[in-house]
C-alpha cells in the first residue's frame, strides 16, 4: 500500500492519524505529542510533521520514544528487553 508510511515503532498497529497529513501512526508516536507538546492536545502529528514543527529529526524522535519507553513512562507501551 503506497499511501501507508511505516510507523516508527513497527511492532504496534496504527491507532492514531496525523492531523496534518493523515499518516497512520502507533500509540507511541501519538504519545510523543502528549509528552512534547501538550498532554491534552487533540492535534496529533506523525513523527515527520512533529519533527518539522519542533525542528527535530525523525531519528531524534525515535530515540525519544525508546528513551521514554525504557524509563517506563506510562504514556508509552512498555519496553521489553530482547
Ligand atoms: Zn503528518
């Protein structure tokens, strides 16, 4: 499916859609909006759009998701060590 851009965190299904470009994203990617923008924001952005807004690279956002998961932040899915 051409229109479906892979979520940053691939093991989770898309459960939110970008308010700007309609890209499906994972709960973890959506949670990053709550963490970095506003806990109550309804304007959820995908990593590409969020990165543009905050001037952060998608790689940085991906690292942030991993970090918050490892910290056990309850907004994110639990980190499972391999
Ligand atoms: Zn977007």
